[in-house]
C-alpha cells in the first residue's frame, strides 16, 4: 500500500510538472566539415518565457590579488534582473536597471544578498560575452547549453549565503568562470569539473526537495575552441 501511495504521489507531481509550458533549450553544433572555412561552431536556443535575455560584454581584467584575492559567486537567478553588479560590464550595473525596478533592486542589501560564496581569484581573466550563460570569450572558446533530465541527492540544494553550508555552483556560474579562465575547451571542461567537485554542485532549476531527489530539469553543455 505504501508503494502504491508513493507511486501515485510521484505520478501526480510529475503530471502537474509536465502540464506547465515546456521551457527546454536546445544545443546547436556545427563541425569543421560542415563549414566553408572549417570553423567549429556551437550555440543554443534559450527557451524561457520570463528570463532576462540581455547580452553583456565583460572585458578582460588584471586583478590585484592583494586587494581582492577572491572572486564572488552569485546566486542562480534567470528572471529580470538576472544580476545587479558593477564588476561584470555595463549591462548588469545598477545604472542600467529599468526605471520600474530601480527602487527594488538597487538597494545595497539586495546587491549583497546575491553573493552566495567566494573562490580564489586568478591574476588575469579573459573577456567574454554572457547572458543567461557564458557564451564565448576572446580566446574563441564557446559554450552551448541544452536542457536535460537529472537526478540529485537531497543535499544538492543551493546555499543561501557565503557562510552557509551547501553546494556553491550551478551551471550558469560555472560556464562564466570557465570562459574567464580558459583558452581551450578542454581547459573549460576541467575547470568546471574541478570547481564542482571542490565546492559542490546543484541544479539551478530544481525548486523543491521532491524534484531534487527524483528528477529535475537540468543542463548539459557543449564546448568548442
């Protein structure tokens, strides 16, 4: 009887989940043999009904590690504004907020609350284009993303603050750090994997413990350089 109740609950929850409008991204990859100049291309569609689709250019930077030894890691948020910060280009700055959102999102308390942790900074970071994910850097490393199913343990719930316990990374922040630090696709894959193992990984779209445990919409990345 317990098994039947559990299966009914699972089916009922999944039915409600799948009745929602589907928001599933698709990776697009083109190999060297399919292009006139033998370039390799990768990109993706970002299917989302209410995401912040603004495109941002983050310039290459040299970091003074004595003054700023750590790089902040921001919480996962895909709705407007995805990020409010002064260290990642003009797009995400407070001054670029739409008028109706200034009072709500320019407050310093909100700005500080976006940071959920830190990792050691590196002396130099590459420039990149980013939106919901890291897209491409000035070393010609590109990333495409696709929705996929995933299963996480109950511990894979994002931490709410820098001093809190829990995994630090999801795919959005990992993709941007990889493009900041890597000049090859191989380096990007290794960097993201190493950071996920060291600091913990969670699914950004896993919104409840039930779906974290059993099934959850998540992402895969395709890279080229």
